[in-house]
């Protein structure tokens, strides 16, 4: 492992997963550096002054493995590598930013992305929730494997994400509104998937992190038609306005996207 100690932050660059876990420890005071597409900007603008940095680029944490019906994706797998993944994950990956950012950005960084001040981040989170994905992480209290929505709800700081895994769905669909821009930000997106006889739905761009649309799922389970079920989407979402769209616009658009996804999943 290369360790550089200067007056600047202490930087560790482990060359194995085991060394990365050991270096992370309980996570106190450690800034994990993955693709750096968020962190580099914060560092350059002086918004971040880390004491200890853990760089993961040599830690052997990337790649997709499929065993039977189960796919496991290492935390350092780039968003570009996921463009052809199972739907709706593939569509979410293709919608992130531009080819340069997708080549650098990782799934671990996307899961742990702090909410952006001017635009949503974490576009992969919704499709991972829809797929019923489980996140494996380490940190204070040891290793934990939990559903993505629980991981996001409990706060991602103090955890080192190792990988994400899910069973192949029988169907997947997504719909999004994107703002034409050189970096093509996603304003709002909805993902849905059927697996193990269950239909899960989630939305990005309507809260600080992706949310599962349980109100819609309950309405569908109770026999509601797609349009009626979709009107329940705001039970789980609290859209805010930002540089891309107003809260009102998101409130109006969310049920429309949910309806489209439900029709596509039929
Ligand atoms: C121009 C531009 C456009 C963008 N457009 C989009 C977009 O359309 N959609 C979108 O979702 N995002 C977008 N982003 C944000 C960003 O590129 C993605 O969210 C990306 O997936 C972040 O991954 P990263 O590896 O670069 O994260 P990093 O910048 O390395 O880290 C981001 C955060 O995650 C933490 N982290 C990273 N890996 C781990 C891990 N394994 N365990 C624990 N914590 C970890 C870091 O400590 C940090 O807090 C954009 C960024 C830029 C600069």
C-alpha cells in the first residue's frame, strides 16, 4: 500500500480490498475517494479539507460477477460499465451526466453521493431500490448487508461500501425527465422492477436521496389501476425546487412518470 504523509491530508492508496477495509477501520475522519467526480470539485473549490483520504482506485473493488440469477457489482465499478446492465439499472446509468463523467464515476460514489445544492445526484439509487438490491458495507460495528433504501435512510457516512447485489428481475422499466445540457442532468426519474413476484418502484430527484414509492405499491397490491395508483406517489416524496426544476413541476410530473413505468411493466 502507498501511504503519503505530508502536512496535507494523509492519503492511503491500498492495493487490495482487505487493506482498504483495514485502512477504513471505523471510518472516523476518513474521506473515501472513488471516482472523484464529486470530491474533486469540492476539493478544488476548497469546500472540503479532509484529514485522511482513502483512495480506492487500486483496491481491486470493481467488476460485475454473476452467479446463477444473482449479480454482484463491486463498489468501484464505473457508471459507464453499467450502461448495458439489467434494466432499469442500465437506463439509469446511461442517463448519468456525459461519457467523461460516466467513465470516472462509480456505483459506490453514486450510492453515497451527498445531495447536490443545484441538482439531484444519485441517479442509480432508484433503480437499485427497484431491483431490491442489497448493499454490503463495513464500518463501525463491522460488516452489514441491507436493502439499499435502509442503507440510504440510515445515512451513508461512516460506511465503506464494498458491493451491491440483486437477483435478476423478470421485468424492469424506467422513465425520466432530463434537462438538455452538456452534462445532461436528470431532473426526475422513476424506476420499477418485478422480481420474486413483487413489484418495487422508486424515484430519484424528489428527496435528498432516492425513495421507494410504497404508497403506489400498496395501491397496486389493493387492485388500483396504474393512473390511480400513480396519484399516490407524493405520499413518499417531498420534491424541492433547484436549478433544474421547481418543486411544483416535480409534483406534477412524478405521477406521469410512475404511470408510464407501470404501463411498461405490464
Ligand atoms: C458535471 C457533472 C454531472 C453530473 N451528473 C450527474 C447525474 O446526471 N446523475 C448523478 O447521479 N450524478 C451526477 N453527477 C455526480 C457524480 O458524478 C455521480 O453521482 C457519481 O456516481 C459519483 O461517483 P464518484 O465515484 O465520482 O464519487 P466520489 O466523488 O469519489 O465520491 C462521492 C461521495 O461518495 C463517497 N464514496 C465514494 N465511494 C464510496 C464507497 N465505496 N463507500 C463509501 N463512500 C463512498 C465519497 O466519500 C463522497 O462523499 C455529476 C457530476 C458532475 C461533475
